[in-house]
C-alpha cells in the first residue's frame, strides 16, 4: 500500500536534487569566479550529495525492475539511510555556515539560503522514504523477501518429500 507513494516521492527527490545541485553550483561558481577563495566545503558537499542521490534513485528504481538479482532490501535500506544522513549533514552544515557569516547579501546569499532550504526538504523526503521502506522490510512486506521465504519453504517441503 505504501509502495504506491514511493514513485511520486522519488520524482520529488529527483527534482529537489536538481535544485540543490544547481544552487550549490551557482554559489560555488560565484566563490571561484568573484572571490579569491575557494568555495566552502559545505557548498562542495552539497554538490556531491545530489549527485549521489541521482545514482541512488537510479539504483532504487531501476535495479528491482530490470536486475532483480542485484537488488536486496537491506542494500536499498542502506542507500536510503546514507542519503538521509548526507542531506541532514549538508543542510545543517550550510545553515551553520550561513549563520556565522558577518554579512550575507545579494543573489548569491539568497541562493545559498535557498540551497539550505531545498536540502532540508530533500532530507525530509529521504526520511519519509527511508521510514516507508524500513516499515515494509520489518513487516516482511517486500516481495523479494517474501519470494526468498517462499522459495526456502518450498525447498524444505520438496526435500522432505523426497525419500530413499
């Protein structure tokens, strides 16, 4: 029942990842082009996180459909948890960085603030999908896990019926 909600959430995650990488790239470019300093690590990290999310979404959506043997529920949960942690660390680090600036004005400051907000929304989306997936795994509702259990049960039944 909750799996019908995952595809729209994945689309939203993809859209927010595009926004985060675009805003982070804009701020990083401003630092590299208009100042004599390199872009902050917080911005660089928020360039990495959406790129990791793109790969994660591809794995989480395409692998179960086309390569089911390479898809495992606990690997999916691990990827979900990593994305959740990365976005949490990214938006908190950027928000802290922005709060400690002596001045912040202009379009680059607005872009950095929007970047932190979009990263926070992305964190909420990844937290939601992680929770849905974890609940399904621990309830035993993922079809791959059911299939494995059914196959093991069928193998036990067939081996017990085979006689000497």
